[in-house]
C-alpha cells in the first residue's frame, strides 16, 4: 500500500507540470489589461479593464511546465467616459450581463529567447473560445520590500473582434483590437 | 459616425422597396401578391439592413449571444402573419404564444445560467408570451374598430421610432437600429393599404409587434433600460381617441392627422422627460 502511494505521488509529480513550477498570484493593483482600437479609421481609442485576476505558474528551467490563467471582469471596462463604458458593457459589444468575464488559459508554453516565452492557449470572449498565441516577456522579478517574491511580465497581441462575435459598427470601429497585458505576480 | 449608423437604415428601406418590383407589372397586381409583399418586403428589407449592421451577412446558429435570437425568429412570425387571414385566430394566437415563449426561453439563457429562480424565469417567459400575443391582436382590433388601418400602423411606426430613442438612452445602438429599420419599413404596408383598398389589415401587425416586444425584452435584459419604459407600447392604442366626441365632428383625414400629431407630441414629451431625468443628460454618439 505504501509503495503504491509513493508510486502514485511520484507519477503525479511527473505528469503535473504546474507542480514543478513556482506559483504567482496576480497582484490586481499592479496588473493591467489595456486595449486600443481604431475609431472611424482616424484615431486610436484606449481603454482598460479594472478588474484583473489570475495565476501564473513559472518554471524558468523548463518553460513547458509553466502555465497562465487570467480572468477579467468585462463590467470593469473603463474608457474615461461613463456613457461609452455603459455602451461597451451592453449587448452591442461585451454583453456583460451574459458574459461577465473574459479569460485566457494557456495550453502550451515554450521558451522564445532570453526572458521570452511563447504562450499558446485559449481566449474566451463574448461566449466564443479561440486559440491564441503570443510572446510573453518577463520584465523583472525578485524580493519586494514586504518580504515576498514578485515576478513581472507583459505581453501585447492583436485579436480580430469579429472572430469573437463582437461585430457591431464594422464601419465605425476597426476589427483589430490590440491588447496589452502587464502584471506583477506575488509568489505563493 | 452618422454614416455607418444611417447606411443600414437606407439599405433596409431600399431593399424593402425593391422587393415591391413585381407590382410594377399590372398583370401581377393580384390581391394575394399585395398580401404577400406587405409582410415579406419589410422582412427582406430588415435582413438586408441587419446584415449591414454586422460584418458578416450570416450569423452563427445557435447565436452565442442571447440578444441575437430575434433575427432567427422573424421568418416564423412572418409565416404566422401570412397565415393569419386564413386560420382561426385561436390557432394563430396559440402558435404565437408558443413561439414567443420559446424565444423568451432562449433569450433568457444567461439568466437561467445565473441562477434566476424558476418563478422569476417562468413569470418572465409567461409575461412576454402573453404580451407579444395580445399586443398585435389588440392593435389590429383597435384599428378595425376605429376604421383607421393605416393610422394604426403609422402609430406603431411612431412607437418603434420612440423605442429606438430609448434604446439609445439605454446604450444599445444595435436595438435602436433594429427598431428604426422596422419603423421605416412600415411605410411599405401602409402604402400598400392605401393603394389596394381590398387589402385587409389581418396579420400586418404580427411581425412588427413581435419585433418590438422582442427588442424590449432584450433591452430590459441586456441594456440599462428602465423597467417602466416599455409602457410606451400603450401609445399604439391612441386610435381610440377617434371615438371621442371632441374629434367626431372633424373630417376623417383631419381626425386621423390630429391623433397622429397628438400621439407624436405626447411621445416627444415622454422622451424629453426621460432624457432630462438622466443623471448626465448628454448624448453619446459612439
């Protein structure tokens, strides 16, 4: 019985990559999810989501053991105009009543040079899940003044909003949305 | 901003009017064709306009976004509208209630997933099914009993247009455009009723009334519309004013114009009050 338990524990450790990695919980005060979109084919409009949560599992020696999970509350959209935010929350865009969150879960992480990782996974937005790949850059890390350990990173990528059924105003707003994620994670 | 907003409206009206082309042939001007086109032309126009609102003419089925079921139910209600003159009213009304309940059930998908109580869900489905079944029948009877078929449809267009303004207030331009497209497209059955005197009103309210009540259900669930705003649906019943003593001595055209103007003014006042009572009464144009 003891042998079987030990074998089970060893097997679990081998097949569960996240267990070998360090776990960092996103510090929502120092994590940001911003976006920009072309308005009337003229100027870029910027916005952000104020409620970002997630966990990052990092194994720098074996990147394949790393993992990313981020969840953002769509109702927290903020474009410094309350009326526009209300419009973005409505069924014209995010339909926050039906889809309160957008999320990303990685399925594969590979090394892509010094402090860079190629992250592949699934982005779920507006009820549609699509595969997405982006390059994640580690921006820093180390001890913080409160005795904890932090890791910082960022990623920028584009998505086609029409792919996710956010397709109102095809003439008024660009189809490409650039998302910029920047975070600090606190080691657990 | 205005041009992307207006294009679907112009296209909808253009396509709806183009669908009337068979009537340019004098031989084709049979009563059945008038009946068919009074329902089908606005439907064609609506789909053409709707397809311009979104980048693809097709939409995934089933739609992931519950606020997009409306477009899929319109052909069903067009069929019911066309069957209305030939089938007993109890049968058409039962089918309307059944499909209306199905539409409401599907639209309420997120609320089912977000643990709304069974009572709240069933009450919402029942209320919607009842409203969208009774509303066109009552509008039709109002128009018939006051002998004002084209006025009844004109007032429904006015209510649709005003509802569109309220959807804009509630931050949903998608619902606004759908309401305004339908309001504009009512020109077609109104014109056909004036042109062909033998054309009956039966069934002509079915499709626009379903669209209007469906849009209100969506607006209440997926936008910031206030719960009392759908009361403006009652403005569709103002043709009863034609029966008042005050108007009875006027000519028919004058009486109808007065009722139309009075309804328009009252709706304008309601919209102004709603707009001015907003915390920040500034218009946002996207």
